[in-house]
C-alpha cells in the first residue's frame, strides 16, 4: 500500500482534485485583459483559481505597458 501512496502521480492527482476551478468572473477578466494586452486568450486553459489569479496579475502588468 505504501508503494501506491508514495507514487508521485497519485500525490499529484490528489492535489488536482482539491484545486478549485476558476470563477466565471476570473475567466471574464482573463478574456478582457487578454484583449487589452494583445495576447492569446488563456481563459480556456487555466485549471485553478490560483492559476487564474496569477495570470490576471501578469496580464494587468502587461496591459499597463501597452
């Protein structure tokens, strides 16, 4: 049993199941900022709220530079 529980793939799968999906507001913000920053829309590929927040922060920085 320890061989299975110590497997890196199993550990990652458990982490993935605990991730919260991005909110509709986060996805809308990603689309909006992507257009402003003139970068491809990443709203379809973000997997978690945390990843969405990171991308939103980065896009805000990039949009400020445009």
